[in-house]
């Protein structure tokens, strides 16, 4: 058992006082036990936030912690090279500490593991574009039913600095499966190659109004919106249907480009400039997976997509006033990498030059290792690499609904974010920012989990899932422009990743997925060392200048 000296106890007490004054403006999580763990409850008058905890003094460090037991963005302050050891007390220990002396349960101490972490600021890797979520029709529909102040809490929770600091957003052009019904612009008149009836839809007016409010209340500095189409109007497709085996009719290749440009113009007129588009959501759904996928899709082979990109979309965009629009390719699963792009390149040799980025969906990553992504980056080292869709509950063996409070699902995200960032990814866009208790609405019942779940009994509360916090351990602390730096661990008792931020702060995310405490000795190439004792099943973001 670790004993603090008298001097350490005094300093510890002073640090605790300091914490209290600093966190005066922050609002702790209101933890509620739910079926699968714990969630944080927000209502119209209360929601949890953490003001920027970055230390100002260069002898100081801050650890922000979340755990299965119930820590949610809990902050611990410490000083470099002063304490022998800094304990991150877990939630249950803090509760018992408030009543009596801290207690260390013997099994936790006895099982303790050790890791040595070296942080080298001199060795640089990829630069971060950012993190975000998606504003689907389902999100618009649910958000609209929350009281206005609770809507604001949703926006701030994701996009404000005191929230989890998102700066990216993905929205569908028209509908997607997370909608009440399938839809596209200019569905009528049919066979209208000139798109004479391309107008804003009522569903979009509401989405646009919500996003504008989101920008206003969250004060997000540089929101980057990325669009993707699930399906064209049915009349442009070979099967004249929303789903099933399909391709775009050749005579509408140019119309389909104009459809995208008209959408960008329309959004700009509505005050929402578009940062990027992709060549279309999950093209494989309409050529290979049509027996499983019952929602809106448009099939593309890499060959046809190379022709459309190289002969139509690419030149049209680069010769328009949107020449700086960021173009993403693929927007489908990891297992299509890098084969998809090789096929495109063999069809039209220069087609890949039109792409600024590679968009990949996370769903089958656990089956397919990250080496496919390494190969893709080797082939195209200058492209932005983003995950553009992720959620849990899509697999036949997973519960196709939110598991309220599931730390296990939060951990899945932590593991996945770490892996992608360790393999050169520039950021990550998650799927729906809010869903209902059943994981919808979704017009084909393709229900899944989300980082925030609305209580649709009376729409007076929403719940932040553990996933919200594990995403936040990255998104909140690793802003756009951060550069990954080298970190080396002596063994696999923790997983970690380190960044140097534009403000000069070093940010290290450390994940303890094990059942034992882990003592981590962090050694910074310039600053010296910190020894942290991390509780089981926890994730931490360490910040210092
Ligand atoms: C909202 O949550 C706060 C904090 O838990 C609580 O004090 C308050 O009573 C809640 N308001 C309503 C209307 O339930
Ligand atoms: C234009 O689209 C609207 C629906 O957005 C539809 O009601 C209307 O009939 C269409 N106009 C024509 C001429 O097809
Ligand atoms: C595309 O193919 C050509 C040869 O046909 C090759 O020289 C080039 O490196 C390929 N581009 C990429 C990005 O692999
Ligand atoms: C979705 O589920 C509801 C309720 O179980 C059912 O009534 C509806 O028919 C289902 N819709 C589809 C497209 O499967
Ligand atoms: C949702 O709200 C209803 C009504 O206030 C309440 O009975 C129910 O327990 C809430 N659900 C959760 C998961 O807290």
C-alpha cells in the first residue's frame, strides 16, 4: 500500500483546492445507473461540460479520466517530477473517500501492472483534420422534438469547446436509411436531365436551421461539412428503385454532377458552405450487397466510378467556383482498400489525382487488419484519410439497439480510434449524433447505437453514453492541426497515442482495457517524468506544455 508523506499530503490538499476553483465553471456528469452501466443525464436545465483544462504552468500536468466504474472527464492536476506517484482514484474510491479515508482494495494493488511510456516530440507523423458526427434525417427528426434549451445542450455537447470539440460533420444529399422515408431532390419531374425542379426540401430546411443554431450556440470555429449521396432520384438509375442492384444510367452522368453542384450552391445560399463531398455512400451496396442492404443505395464498380470521376465530376468541380472543394473517394468499408483505387487507376490513369481524400467506413475493421490502410497510404501518401462512418449494433451477433451505459461499446471505440490514428488517419466522423431508445428512427429498421440517446417518452432528457466520452478523449483534446508525435510503450498493458497541438501542448491518450491497475511512467523527451497509477477499465488524456 502506498503511503503519502506529510509534505505530499499537504501539497495534495492544496492541489485539490486548486482543482475546485479551476473547475468552478465546469459541470460534472449526473451519473445514472442504467441496464448496461452508467450514462450521464442531461435535461433542459443541466448538462455536463468540462471547460478547457489545459495547464498554463509548464511544471503542471492535467489528467482527464473516464472509467467503467463511473469517472466521466474527471480532472486530476499534478506537478512534474514532484510526486513519486499520482493516483487516479476511480469513481467508487472517490465516493468512499468523501466519507472516510481513501481505501485501496487489495486485489487492485496486488494485480498491478507496469508500463514505461516514452514521448518523443521530435518525431512527427500525420496532421489532424478533426473529428465529428453526422446530422441525418433521424437526428433532425429527434432533435426537433427536444425543448429548445435541450437542443442547445446537444449542439454544445458535441461541437463546443467545453463539449467534445467536434469540427467535422457529415450530412446526406437527400435521404439515407436514418430517415422516415427515402427521398432525393428533383424526384419529379422524371427524366429531367436539366434538374428544373431542384429545390430545398422541407426536411432540409429544418436540418439547415438546426445546423445554423448549432454553429451559433457551440461557437464551433471552423465547421467542415462533408456531403455524401446515398442514392440519386430513382429515374436516374438502371432499376428505377431506391435499393437493389443498380447503377447510374450513362445518360445521366453529367446530370448527377450537376445535382451535386446544385446541392452545394443551395447549401451555400442557406449559409452552410460545403467543405467536401464523396463520390457516393457505400457504392458496393448496389453491386454486391443488395440482398442484405434494404435501404437507399446507388451501385458503382470502381471502373465506372473512375470514368464518372475522371471524365465528369473531377473536371466539372475543378473548373467551377468550387474548385477547392475536397473530393473523397470510396466512402465504403476497409476491405475494399486499396483494391478499389487500383481498379480505378487501371481504368483511368489520372482519376485518382482528382481525389483529395480517402473515406473509409469502420464496420468490418475488426475482421480486416489495418495493413490494407497502410497499403492505401503507401500508394497515395498525400491524401487525407478519414473514417466517415461508424456505429455499433449493425452486426447480426450484436444487439441492434442502444445498450444504455455500455462501457464495452465505449471501449470498442477507444480501441478503434487508437488503431486508426496509429495508422496515419487524419480524423474520424461518427454516425448519428443522437438516436432514440430503439436505435432509430430508420425507415428499414436498420437500428444501431449512438453516443447520445434521447428519452422519447417525454423528450425531457437525453443520455450520454460511455462512447460519447471515449470519442471525446480524442476529439476534445486533439484539435485540427495537431501533429502526431512518437510514443513508445514498453509492453501492451496500455495502448496510447501522442500529439503535439498547435498551442504547444502535448496530449497523450492512454487506454487501460485491463482489469488491473496499471502504473504508467511517462517520460517526455524535454520535460521529465510523471508516474500515474491508472484504475482498471479506464481511458485518460494527459495534457502538459
Ligand atoms: C435537471 O437535472 C438537474 C441535475 O440533475 C436536476 O437538479 C433538475 O431537477 C432536473 N430538472 C428537471 C426538470 O428534471
Ligand atoms: C417539384 O417537386 C415537388 C416536390 O419537391 C413536387 O411536389 C412537384 O410536383 C414537382 N414539380 C413538377 C413539375 O414535377
Ligand atoms: C497508376 O497507374 C500507373 C501505371 O498505369 C502507375 O504509374 C501509377 O503509379 C499508378 N498510380 C497510383 C497512385 O498507384
Ligand atoms: C419496422 O418495425 C416495425 C415495428 O416492429 C414494423 O411495423 C415495420 O413493418 C418494420 N419496417 C420494416 C421496413 O421492416
Ligand atoms: C425516460 O423518461 C421516462 C419519463 O420521465 C422515465 O420514466 C424513464 O425512466 C426514462 N428512461 C430512462 C432510461 O431513464
